[in-house]
C-alpha cells in the first residue's frame, strides 16, 4: 500500500513538472515569435518622430530629436518626455473589438466633430465622446472605431502646462550664463561655473546651476501677473539668445514665471538655497 501511494505521489509530481514546463515553453516561444494581442495600430513608440494635436482650444506640433521631444508650435521649447510618451502609449493600446466607421452614425459617438485629433507620424486618431461605463472614450483611426481607456487626451487638454518640460533650463539648452540677484554666474572653459564678484565655492555654484537644469517644478500654472513684476532673472545660452524669468514669490512657495511662455513654475519653499541663492557661512 505504501509503495502504491509513493508511486501516485511521484506521478503527480511528474505531471506538475510537465505542466510548468509546457507553460514556460509556451510563454518563451510566444514572446520570441512576437505573438501579442491586437493593438489599435502598428506604430512603434520608439520609431515615432512627429506629433500634431488639434482641438477647439489648442493646437500643438512636436518633433523628436534623438531622445528628446520638442514643442515646435506654438512655442519652441523642450517637451516633457514622460507626458509625451504617455500620450503615445495610445498607439499600442490592446483592443478586443471594433466597429466599422461606415456602419454607424458618427455623431452619436461624438466623432462627426471630434473632441480632438491626434496625428502621430501619418496615423490619425480622432477622439469622440466618453462612454460612461468604465470611463472609456470612442476613438477612430482608419476605418475603425474603438472604445479605450480615457487616459491619453488629458495631457494635451491641459494646454502647454501639460506637455512642457518641467525644468527651468533643461540641459539640452546649452546654458552659458545666469544672472539672479547679486549672482552673475558664467561657465568656465573646463565646464564649471564662476561668480563675477564675491568668490563662492565651485560646488555651491555647480549645485545651483544643476538645480536650474534638472529640478522639476511640482506644478506648472498659467502665468498670472499680479502687480509689478518680481525680481528679473536672465539666462544666456551659447547661441547668444537670452531668456527672462521673474521671481514672483518665495513664500509659501517659490514661483518663477516665464511671461513669454505665459507660464509659471512652482517649487517648494525649501528650495530657496540652491535655486535662488547660495548659503553664506
């Protein structure tokens, strides 16, 4: 009896091992052969080079240079790569079913006059109405209509503040000098920074410049001019162009405005030293 039980357990173990083995083989070869669920398009996000967006309120065009997305219109400025990539995730959205566009009244789905149109390279996505079940939106591309999660349109409907780079001076801009308050900083031949005036430790200056180039605003809002402009901050680029900022507030948060872009960047109050000044010992 004990021998029979041992044989049964052995057979069960062998069956379990076989099941796991077949499952592994199926997953491995499925991935290697490129098998995947149906997607809304054949576009590959890493290959996309241009984006155009149009709605009743806004219109943007963007282009990719190497690894960085840039807003080309209505301004010329680096875009927020993360926000753009989230928008582009629509191109790989998995879909289960579709409706032929020529067999349905487009007006009933909000697609006769789309809420917005997104053109990715040569592929056009028209955004229609929201289906209240599951907060999904009707999207038409080519001759098909799909119902997908409503997570892509949000970034563009925020306007520039939804897609612009959250850094004050992204590294791609080749900063040459920065003047703020009593600091007049310029780039040295070895790539460091120096102050024209009081000698300040290089690591403090390098940290301040790094914050302007890498620190992301907690939020970006539409520029609201209140009274006289604040302290003027000027940044010079290697190509000779100049950018102007205005320090609008330092408490309860730091607010730095770019009037020419119609935007203002908000940072935590604790960022004062290292963003607007260096601590004097």
